[in-house]
C-alpha cells in the first residue's frame, strides 16, 4: 500500500511539473535573456554590393591608407594647442564626431552580422582617430586631410548612387530612406571639412607659419 501511494505521488509530480513550468514562462516568472533579439536573422557573411560598392570600397580603402599614414607627422613633443585656429579646431571637432559615428557603425555592422564590413569599419574608425590626433599634434597635415576627405566624399557619392539604384536595399535597423539620409549627411560633413581645409590654406596657414 505504501509503495502504491509513493508511485501515485511521483506520477502526479511528473505530470504537474511541465504544466507549472509552462505557466511560469507565460506569467513571466521564468524569463531568460537572449542576445539574439539584438541581431539580424541572417547568417554571418560578407556582403556583395556590385560595382558601385566596389568603387566605394576602393576609394575608402585608399582614404584609410592616407589617414593611417598621416601618423608619420605625429609630433607630441611640441604643444600646438595655443596655435590652433578656429578653422583647425572645427576640423578637429568634426573628426571627433566622425570617429564616434564610425564606432557606432561598427556596432550596427556586428548586429547585421557582416564580417567584411566589421573589419572595414575598424580600419575606417582607426583612420579617423589617427587624423584627429595628428591634427592636434602636427604642424600642417593639410595634404593628408585634403586627400582623405576628398576620397571619403567620393566614396560616399558611390554609396548614395548604390542606395538610389537598389530599391530594396536595407540593413538591420536602417531602411533605404534612412541610409540615403545618413549618407547625404556624411557627404555634407566632408564638404564642410573640405571648405575648412581651404580656409586653413588661404587664411590660417600664412598666420601660423
């Protein structure tokens, strides 16, 4: 008799346990955190963007080489902050903003699970950060800044052309209109940097030299 009672209780517990667990999940008692909700459903991959994407990549890769190569002008021994002009200070502020935006873009690329774009974004951010530091510490990195900005700007022109042609193109959290606006703003920022560089050449440079 005792054995029969024990067996019946075990059966009751076994049957009731899944129901209790299910009820706990539905009522919010059991709530596990999952990082997958912050990522796209796509697999990890390298995206293919056709000829315009290739043009953008090549132009920006050259720009990255120019930006990172500007480290050759790094000279921390001399304090150049007192000699910073308004135009140069504006350039530095914009480069800091672009560096932060490119770091944020890396996060988006991770969420998009696009491997090649992640690697590209790391070097893109590094180039902007290096140029920011060089603008602080070197006498005249104007040639590097000018070439870097022109290449980045034309790379964005290729990108905006690609977005315009590809009607259904979008990435995680950013649909086509948002990408179009972001790229247009990026082009505008590089145009401002270009104009500031012209100011540095024709107005500031004769003073600071």
